[in-house]
C-alpha cells in the first residue's frame, strides 16, 4: 500500500504535486481574501491563451533530442520582425495579424535553419550553448531595432522620428484579434475562445505531425540517435527540421502573446521569455527528452495559475508583492529539478 | 609435500545469474610460470579479477571457493588485500600516472620517507620523500627487469614498451611479491621488446616468484611457461606440462572439445553466384579497424566471420552499413553501393543486427512495437496508412500485428507489445533486434555477435531463427561472432579475420585447429 502510494507520487513527480497543492490552496483561499473567483479564472484563461503556443514550441526540439529550447528568443525575434513589418507596411485590424504571421515565417525558417546547423555542431551541449546564443541574439537585435529603417509613427520614437520604441501599442492593429473571436462572457467570466482555438489547432497539427513517418523519426532521433542513424534516418536533417519547427512556433507564439497582451515589447523583452516556457513544460511533466501535448496544457495551466493567483491572494494576505519572487523560484527551481532528473533517466534499469 | 605459493580451489563466480566460472582450480609453485589461455569470454579475466580483488567481483556478490596463499586460507575483498598478500598484477591497460617519472610511478604511495620538523608536529602524512632511497629502489627494480629505462623520464614521453616495463618494475619492487599476474604483457610490444620481456619474466621466476602469464600468442607460452592451463566456458579443460602439449592441442582445447562433432551441412551451397563482393575495404572503427579487406559472399549462404577481438571483424558490417567511416568498393548484385550513409545500403534490402544491442540496436525507452516497426517504416515506407494525399500516419493495427507475429515466432518474453525494450532481458532484447531486421524482409543480412551476453537457451533459439530464416527466404546471412563453435554450428563457410584482413576462408566442417591457427596467426 505504502509502496503503491510512493509509486503514484513518483510517477506524478514531487514538484508537480507541490505546485498543484499550492495552486489548489490559492484557489481555496481566494474567496476569503476577497478575490473574485470568476475574475481569477478569466485571468488564468487569458494568460494560458497568451503563453500556450510558446510552451508548445518546446515540443519538437525535445522530441528530436535537442533538449529544452533555451534559444526561444530566436523565434521570438522572428515574430517581432513579422509584427513590426506588418505594421510598418500599413496593415491594420485582423489583416495585420495574418500578415505578421506571413512576414514572420521566412525569418523563422532562416533563423531556425541557422540555429539548427549550429546545434548540430555542438551535440550534447545544446541547452547551454542555446541559452547564450539566444541572449546574444537579443542583444544584437537591441541595436538593430534602433538602426533598421522603420518609419511608422505608431512605432518609432516621437522626438527623433526613427528607432523603434520599447513598447508599441497594438490598438487598431491586431490587439485581441484572436481573443475576441467567439468570445464567451458569463458575468465576470470571460473565455478567449479564438486564442484557445488557435492553440488547439496548432496542437492538433503537432499531434498529427508526430504520427507521420517523419514525426516518428524525430521521436526516434531523440530517443536514440544512433539507432535512428542505423535505421537510415538522416539525424542532422531531422534535428534541423525540429529546430525550424520550434523557432516558427515561437514566432507565432509571441504574436499570439502580443495580441492578448495588447503591446509589442522590444529590446530586452525576449530575454525573459524562454525560462517561463521551459519551466512550464517541465511542470507539465515533460523530461529533457520526452514531451507530449498534455504536458504543454497541464504545465501552462499550473505555471500560469501560480503567476496569476499569487499576487491577488498573497498580496492581500501579507501586503507584499511576492508574485515575482515566487514565479522566479518556481521557474528556476523547476528547470534545476529537470536537469538533475536527466541523469536519473539514463541510469534507469 | 608440495609447497604451493598459491592455490585456488573450486572457484565459482556468476554475474547476474549467468555463471562465468564453474569450477576452477589452479595451483602454482614458487618460481613456476603458468600460461593461462582461453578464448575471449572464457573466464580468464574474471579469474584474475578475483585473485587481484577487483571491485567488480565484490560489487557483484563475491565468489565461491577457496584461495590459499602459502597454505593459509586468504580472503581477498579488495586490491589492497591482494597487495598485502603479495599478489601483483600488470594490467593490459596501463595504470601509470603520465605526469610522473619512472621512479615516482614505481614507488607511488610506497615512497620511503624521512621525518621532518613539520611532520613531527602534524604526523606522518607530511613526511618528506627520501629521493635518494627512491632512486636506489627504482634502479634496483629496473635492473631486475633487465632493461634500460631512464628512471627520471616522464611516463607521458615513454614509448609503450617502456611503460609496460615500468609496470613490471613497480610490481617487483614490492618486497613481499609472491605471485605476479601478467595480462597480455607482450600485446603492445615490438618483437624485440617482447623477447626482452620474456627473458626478464624468466629471470623473475628464477628468483622464486610465481607467475601467471596470460597471452594469445601461443608460441610465447610454449617458450617460457612450465605449465599451461586452458580455460573454456568457465571450466579448466586442460592442465598440462608444457612438454606434453603442442600448439594444435592447445587451440583445440581452447575452441572446443566437440571437434568434428559438426553434422555435415545437409544442403550444399553449390551455386557460387557472388551476391556481394567486397574489395579493398578500409573501416575506421576504433579498436576494430579493417585494413584493405577483400571478400566474396555467395548467394544464399550463411557465411561466418570469426577472429579474436580487436582484429577488425566487427568493422566489416559497421563499415558497409555506413555507421563508421569506410572506404572501398562494395558491389552488391552487380551494383556498386555508396557506403557513406546507412540509407544507401539499407535501401538495397540489406539489414544489419548490431553487436551493440543497447547502444545501436534498440530504442530502450520505446515500446516493442516501435522497435520492431521503425526500421521498416523508414526504409520501405511500410506500416503507414494514407489519410490525405500527402499525409500518412503510422498504421497502429499493422504495427501491432507485425509485432505480435514476431513475439510469437521468436518466443519473445514480454508482457505485451507495448512493453518498453529496456525492461526485457538480454536474450529477449536480442530477439527484438532480429525481429526488427526480419520485419524489413531483407535479401541480405549482417548479424554481428548475435549471442553475446545471452544465456544458452536464448542462444540456441537465436541461432535457430537465423538458420530458419536463411532457409525459408533464401536470405544470404553474414554472421560475425567470436565463438568459433557457434559459427561452425550454422555456417556454410567461415572466414577468419586477423589484423583487419581475411586470414583465410574454410569450409565450416574444417578442423577446429585450423581455425584456431588462423585466428592466432601462428604458422602451423
């Protein structure tokens, strides 16, 4: 009996269990500290819809054995380029979103390809190198945002007439284009149907892909690259493909994030996007070389649940802003836990 | 009446349920040199590891039987025990510190020391080294070995031969040394160095040290040993005075008792159509290099490739399958194969069962279904069902049925076709590897060490499965194995690889001595 309980806990993962209990506790406490539950759920759904695609972007690279995509900023930059070019060229409303995706795609493919080629040269050290390469790309773009010839008055600094602002409002462009689509309102509870449906669509495509011959090869490459090679799979090609997919999803992910959030954030903003996505998928139960769509959904819900619930509940209890501290502890702690678990898996049986 | 320095009585040892040593007894008088021979995996190293107290032994449950040193029962639990009892060992791989000089290596951790002011206060660990005495001891030890080595030379800048001599000097500088184990001491030496080595071994023996000498070079054994002990499959099969034995007899004992026991193969592969012709093959596979090898393989036969470890037999399939860098011409059915990528070879319906089951052969963390269907899916686009024009999914039903078919046909013991490959035993994992290759319905099959590390029952089943597959599908099979006896059981012809080349090809009914001689490269 005790063994069975232990097994259940081990399968579910101790950190996930702690986070789940913590989140449940927050929901139970919420009414007592005067927080409105429907509003809380609305927040959670919203944040889920903003972030889920960024978390989904982790999946292909985990499957192909490239590890967690700490190089997420690459894709995010592609997305930012797509968004800003779309606005620059004067597209508005829903069309600006479609065009943002269209412009982001070639960038994502090129960046993803280069990033993939790089990762093929550093097999075994992907995650560490990716982190730093991602950071360098962000810093490089800090210069480029100033130098690229953008002129749209909604985006450039007012006093000089050139160089992009750090934060660009999307009002009139693609602000909430997806969230408002088929939106459901019941009192204080708002459900961003369109954004969620878009995530479901991408997840479905990913699920389909993983069932094809190439998708199967990708999983096998991640599970045992030498086995895959001996079975006639071009390992480097599959890995590059997975990186391109991850990068493209990250580009789409940031556009979805922006439409929900209502602003484009440039300069150092992409810097901090990778870690929450990485820890979300880990909380969802993925390991360094296994991940499923379910991991994405569960992980994003748990992670964003903590992020939205802690400020309201904790702040009204202890009158101090603890949310940021807890978010950092959870995300970094989760990554650390996953990296130590990596060796455990290998040692197994 | 007899004064044995060391006596090993009824030694038994098993690893994880597989018995490696069944009943080994070995006695040595002082000053005696005993040659210990046996095929790879016969149990030589395990026996020596027991004697030298290697960690592997105690961590896998110790050994059974008795070891007597000078007639007294001794327990050897670690290498320290062995050293204290006067047992020294020179390993095949050098255990020297590259950045230290000869002297420092010889006396490492046994340095004569002098007290100093500091050590009076803080204890013996802070004594200073007595360099002069160290030099004296080292010089004496080197002289005993009978070679000229610079005692101040760094090990990192030494030729291999000198490293070997340094190891021996280290062992004999120990005052209490009674038994010295030499594991293939001449393997890395040039002929001249080997001769020096052999004479210094003799002179050591004349000082009363008992020596256990392990070597694959039988001529050396005949040259210097007093007695030879042959081990096979964990038993001592021959213990004879050197004067009463010949090279032929030793090889025969090494390889198997059942000489001529083999049934003449009922079918005659009379058609000599060459299906694959290998010309001037070079393969760069560490430890198994193939150097300028040429070989013709006939349609429908089972060809065995044997030879000692490290001679290059494993490099042949790995090179042709494109898993290691290879160069040379491989002509299959009158077509040249580009052997730079696995897909080129696989797409010609040539499959490969790797010797590295866990590393190359299996997806340990995936289900049996995946393991068995993946190769065929990738190479032949099978087990897929079309959904739309461009998209096709894995066909679950087909995959399950093919997996169940092979689970049944090869008697794979598992809970279901969904079980992970990691959870299976070695023998069953090997069957999965075979099923994977069979599922591709190859016309030509390389099988590398199919019975390595699996028990007798599974062995028979695997060999039988290969034979049946060959007969039913007329598939040409090339089987690479270190066990000559196993090759003789199922092959039509056997090629022996030595030093990266084919040393000779014989009919499988040929005498065991002949294969043994080819393997060792001795001129009989």
